[in-house]
C-alpha cells in the first residue's frame, strides 16, 4: 500500500513529530500540505491528514486542499496534536465529515498532547510541556502499525 502523509504544523512543530513517526512506520512520503498539488493523491492508496487543533478543528489548509480534489474511494486516516486530546472525537469531526463527503474510507484516528502556549496558557508556561514525548511517539507508531493491518 503506497501511503502519503500530508500535514500542517504551525505552533511548535508538535504535529510534525507525530507525522514523521507515522511516516517512518508506514514508509510513507510526507509533505507539508501547502507544498503539494492536490493531484498528488492519485499516486497513493492511503492518505494520512494531520495538523494541530486550532479553535476546535484541524488547520484550514487541510480543508482548502480537500476542496480542490474530486470524489475518491481511497482510504484515509486522521491525526492531530492538541491541548486537550481527550476531545479528539469532537476536534476531528469537521475533517472526518469532509473526508467522508469526498468518498474517503476512514481507517483510523490518532490524537495526542501537544505543547500549547497560545493565549492564556502562555501565562503559565504553557500546557503539555515537552509533548509529544517519547510515549506519545511510541503510541503514534503503534497506531501506524495498526493502519498496516487494514
Ligand atoms: C491558535 C491556536 C488555537 C488552539 N486551539 C486549540 C483548541 O481549540 N483545542 C485544543 O485542545 N488545543 C488548541 N490549541 C493547541 C494546539 O492544538 C497544540 O498546541 C498543537 O499541538 C499544535 O500543533 P502544532 O505545533 O503542530 O501546530 C491551539 C493552539 C493555537 C496556536
């Protein structure tokens, strides 16, 4: 299965760490989503989409990218890092719905803590300092191994 990972990581490069860990396991090609032409997905079987969570959802670059592609029947997985990862299901909803509308089959979702210094959190030295940490990376790799079983 040829795998592509497309991500956006703007705050502390937290999601980039996760994207690279997943790409390692899946032997995936990996790009900043703003640096590729949407046509690229034609060359792959599974596409992973990820970013930090900003104001309750993924980065707008992911949605802009998906607006430019036509309907597909490929597989996709979703990943993110967030201040409050236990809200994964809610944070992923908008991207999940968008992918499903485009015809993707969602084969997995992953979210872990990411260092968060935006807004009020800056005053306290930030939330989730040092995340993603080794344990988060390990979990991301386990997630990727499960994707391979799909
Ligand atoms: C502008 C902004 C808005 C954010 N909004 C949320 C949010 O709604 N929920 C949350 O859990 N974390 C939120 N965060 C924290 C980020 O999701 C977290 O720091 C993430 O790991 C950033 O990923 P990145 O370093 O890959 O950009 C926000 C961070 C920023 C900078």
